[in-house]
C-alpha cells in the first residue's frame, strides 16, 4: 500500500478521530478512556506539537495518524512523546512503521532530542516494531495498565535518541 504522510487538516478531524477512537475502544494500548467527538477532536489534534495523517495514495483515504508533543517541560522539554493509531482493518501493513519513521524525523526537526514512550503495553505487537526501529527498553512497570477486560498488564518504558 502506497501512503503519503502529511500534517492534519481541518477536513481530516472526523476521520482521524474515528481511527483514534478505534484504539481507545479496543482498550489494549492507549491510556485514554474518553472518545473524541466533533467538538473535542479538533482541539485535541491541534494542541499537539504535530499531528500527522497517513493517506492511501490512490484513494486519499486516511489510514492512520500520530500525535507528537512534549513529554515534559523546562529542563526536560527536549523529550517528546508520541501516540500512533492505524485503522483497525489495515493493521499489519507497515503503516505504523511509516508513521513512526516520519515521527522520528519530524520530532528532530521540531528540536526534540529524545522520543520517549511512557507506557507501551507489554502485549502490544508494536513493541517488536519499536525495538526493530532502534528504541531502547528502559524497564517495566508491573501492572501499570488497566486493559479493557479489567486485567492489569505490564507496561514498558522506551526511548529513541533523535
């Protein structure tokens, strides 16, 4: 699948929110429990340092997105954080990998020096992709994530120098 990654536009908000909400509803990766709606999507996506959407080239359909923002402030403001979402039926087609690679470049261009993930759920298949792309595992927080099914799962902290 040929995709093009660009900064989100006003017309993209509803479709990006629908993909974001799929991950929230799955309840196995994002810490958020609240879904985005028409009123909350635009402020959420535009408040990030950068929000990108991945479009399938031939159709222009949005197939994934990421948000990028500071992980902290002041003396730790050079560390950023990101979240990635791929349309459920298209996962496993390397869209996530393209989004992560784009994010790494964008984060560096924005002046960040480190990309840190605070809570990668240990059972998340993306964990293998992050390691493949050079992320370093810092450690595990036992039972740090409450999954949709009510079980507590371990989370992994990871980082990548930019």
